[in-house]
C-alpha cells in the first residue's frame, strides 16, 4: 500500500504520533475534520477544472467564429464583377 509515496510503516508512525498529540478521545474528531477538509478541497478542485474546461471551449468557439468571419470577408469569396 503506497499513498502519496507514504508506505504502511510511515502511516502507522503518523497515526501513533497523532494519537499521542491529540489523545484517543480527540482523534476521531480530528479525523472527521480532516476528511471534511479534504472533501471540500476535492470539490473545489473539480469545480475549478470544470470551469477551466468550459472557458477553454468558449475560447475555442470564439476563435472559430472569428476565423469564419475573416474567411467570409476575403475578396476571393466575394462574387467577381464581370466587365
């Protein structure tokens, strides 16, 4: 098991240190708070990614529309006058 480059022995050591620092009664509360914070961070990250993709699509559409407008303004696409 390897989470973020931390193996099982390291996780055990972190748990023991947290148990010593916070105590057995406070540890579940700290774990819940940490879980809520991580969930909030993940939701914010997904929202940011979604917004970034949406803006990229809008930019792509704008560039495509501008290119089509420029293409329609070129003289080679205009009807030629015959004398």
